[in-house]
């Protein structure tokens, strides 16, 4: 899957994972992070977790679909993009707040 994604797609999914990752199950979030953020293959993830490649693949597909659904309904990432463009200072405060764990 990642092999078929552009860098822009991977970046978007990383951002969606950052914004909505807390809404995923721990397992789905960890598998997706391994795949998207760390670039591990489905085989590497399956071997490390002692599960089937099909299970990993299904988890990734569902997690990506759920992240897209969350964004469609809540629109947080779109809002952050607007804030980034219109008000870079606010975006900077948001990033620092998230880094401190206050958001």
C-alpha cells in the first residue's frame, strides 16, 4: 500500500494519524504508525506481532478508512490547514501546545 502512495499521501496520513489517532484502537494505531510513520512492510509488522499479513493489511485498510471518515465528519485537519495559511502564529502556538501535551 505505502508503495503505491505518493509522499503527499503518506504525509497526509501521518497528519491524520496525529490528529485522530486517539480515536483508533491501540492495536490499529500502532500498526498504522509502524506502516505509515516508520515505513515497515506488512510482512515486517506481521512477523513482529506474530499475526497474519492479511490481519495487518485489513487493519491498515480499516484504520485509513476510519481516519478519512473522522476527517470528513470533524474536519480538524482542514481547519488546521486554513489556520496554517491564514494565521501562521496561531498554527505555531497549536504545535507547541500539542508538543507539551496540552491539546
